[in-house]
């Protein structure tokens, strides 16, 4: 019995020395950090920000404040599940404060083509790991490798949902690599015009498949898709694909919300995902069409259009046209909601009008 009492007393002493880890911060108080009282190890938890670290330790969850004086020279990336070591002091606000945050291990270096460096601004998304930075930009998601030589000196800490300026260049492994990552506030020389210019460099760069490899994924088209960009909701999350002049849309041209689609894609030389081909869900048809009597109608694509039935909003009302006889649109690659088109059509022996050709209209 005495043994258990001594153990309990020891635990209470340890918690007292740690400064009541979970006492909320008092407002309006000047925080004064004391000397290091302990070093703890654990995994970074979701919800961590540049100001507050949530750490999953063997003793439970800890909340540790990150100050301007916190040494993060050996650990800038505070991403979920990352194992780190933190030396802490007890602040006058009742919180533990990080004196230093460190990690172990390094990534192999890769030679970069620093003659072509671009700056991009974006927000770190939850797919980011210690090795690969997933950055949401105005032009879509970028994937950038992070090396041991990546300069993080102008980045306080890197966290999910944080906004950063990233200088990047292509490596000998065909991937884009982050040369430096900086807080937006710490990079005043990068303004909106510079960001736009960098984005244009990516979007206008000739599309090359560096590895020659392609992959396929199946999902449903999201409502914010447009002619140049397909947002596909899949079981693995939302994918962003660029639609190029070379994209084969002969078997999948209707990109309206909720349509199912299989996309064969590759990572381009601009580091974006590009659709090599689109395949939609299309029924077979044996209808015979009288092509000797054709009509031409102009209208806009309606939201409920599918690969089987094109719903066209015309000046005379809504038209339904079967899509089994048309191969690919002319003057555009895909059909999206609100797209104005000209359609030549004929009636089939199934009593439906069938689209024969589709051309982009002004």
C-alpha cells in the first residue's frame, strides 16, 4: 500500500513540475518563459498551427505554445503524425512553451535546374508529408518534393492550411522541388502580379510527360469543373486534371456535375496532372438515323446532360438529343454546363433526334 502511495505522490510532483499542462491561457498577460523543465517526444496532431502545437505523447495530449523565440532550425514541418522532440518551459500564462523543436533523419539530395526557378503562392493541404508538399494554388494542386536542402529559414513553421510562398525548380528525377518555403508575410517581394506571372508560366508551358507513365482513376465530375480543368471526386479524394488540346475526349466529352468518368492521366512537365483521355458512361444504340434530312440548332448545354442524352437549352425551348452518333466536339474538347454550341442533328427510327456533329458557338 505504501508503495502505491509513493508512486502516486511522485506522479503528482511530475505534473506539478510540468506546470499544469492543460491550464487555459489567461488573457492580456505578458508571457514569460522560464528555463527548460522537460523534453518530450510524440507525434504532431491535427489542428496544430504556427502558434500552438498539439502533441500526442505516451502520457496523453499536450498543448504547447510556439513563440517567436522557439528554435525550429532542425524541424520546420509540423505535419500530422510527424515524430518530434520538444524541449519545453513553463510560461507565466499557464501554458507550456516550446524552447526547441527537433527531429532526426535527412532526405537524399537531387540536382535541380536552378536556371528556371518559379515562385508560387499557395496553401498547404492535408495530403502533405515530410517528403512531398501538396500546395493548393489558384491554378490547381501542385506536388513539390522537399529535400534536406530546402531553405526554410523564412518559414516559422509549416502546417496544414498555412499559406506560403514557394520557390521551385525541376529536378533530375523529373519532379518539381521546393528550393525555399517562406511565410507570405516574410516574403514581401512576391506580390500578386508575380504570383500571376509564375502561374502563367506553368499553364502555358508545353505539356510533356517526363516519364511516359500514365495512371487511371474513376470518379464523378464536380460542379466547379470547367472547360480547361476537371475536378473529379474519387474514393481517394478530389483530383484536379488539366484538359489539353491533346486530351482524347472521343469517349467522354460531357463534364457536367455528377457524371461518372474514368480519367487516364499523367504528371506533366509543369507538375500538374493532365488528362490523357476521358471515358464516360455511354449506352450502346442500334438506332438507324436518317442523315439525308439534317437540322442545325444552337443552344447552351444544360446541367443534367450525360454521355447518352444532351439537354440543350434553345430559343425554342429544351431539346433532347441522343449522343450515340457523335464522336467529338469541334472547336472545344468538352461540354460543360452553360457551354454554347451548334448541333447538327437528324431523327432516328427510335423517334429521338440524334446529334451528328457538335461545334463550339460564339
